[in-house]
C-alpha cells in the first residue's frame, strides 16, 4: 500500500461558519491528513454572506492551521472532489432529522462518482442544536450568539445585525 496523503473535502454553505462546523473539522483531522473546507452554492438556500465573505471568515478562523485549506467552487461537489484528489466527503450529523437529506445527497454523489466516499461524523453534544440558520435568526433579533461562532464570524454578524438598543425592543 502506498503512503499517500489522504485529503477529505468538507463542503457546505457555511453561511456562516459555526463552532459546530469547527467541531466536525477537528474530528475529521483525526482521520485525514488534510481537510479542504469548500464553500459551495446550495441552490435551495438564499445566502446572507457573499461567497468571498464566507471564505474570508473561514480563513481567519483557521489562520495558521496547515492541514486545513479553504476554497470555493461553483459546480458539482463530486467534480471538485475529483479535481482535488479527495478520497472522502465529510458531512456532520446532528440529529436524525439530518439523516434523510444527507442520505439522499450521499446517494446522488455516489451515483455521480463512485470513487469518493461520504463520511458522516457526529458533532459534539454541545453543538447538537446549532445551525447557521438558527444562529442567523437569533442574531437578527438581538440574541447573543458569541459562544456559538468563531470570533471572526461574530464580528461580521454584528455588522449585519447590530445589537438592538433597549428603546427599540
Ligand atoms: O451546508 P449545506 O447548505 O447543507 O451544504 C449543501 C451543499 C453545498 C454541500 C450541497 O448543496 C452541494 O453539494 N452543492 C453543490 C452542488 C452539487 O454537487 N449538488 C449535488 C449534490 S446532491
């Protein structure tokens, strides 16, 4: 067997990156030599942050971690994985409710390219309830999301949704 570097792709909208995503990336790094965080377009979601803003926030959050690369891509995930010689696609699982759509996506990706394996990692218990969507919703109405996102994301979120003054509540 050859001693080749094993690369995994961690794809997602990352609109924005959360501590739950970071937990999954850290777990993936226990298994793979390199993880490429790939910001991809999800046709069923309208994004709050532009692609380059999302990439920048992720880069700032992983600054100095050589085994983590950050990129964006506009086409099919499996084509990107092939281009990067990745052996796996990582997806995080929080609850059973994630299963159906993840299963469907994994089967479609397998149909499109049999060479790349989908690997599901369970998020840490403390991040079970977090998602980019629920964090955006909380921030929009003045909720404190500081503990749920990296510092670089928190700063940008506060620019999008400045804290609500008491007189406005
Ligand atoms: O974070 P998300 O929104 O759950 O990520 C979904 C994403 C971006 C990974 C998915 O929509 C995707 O792979 N988009 C790229 C287009 C593609 O390959 N679609 C076919 C897979 S079913």
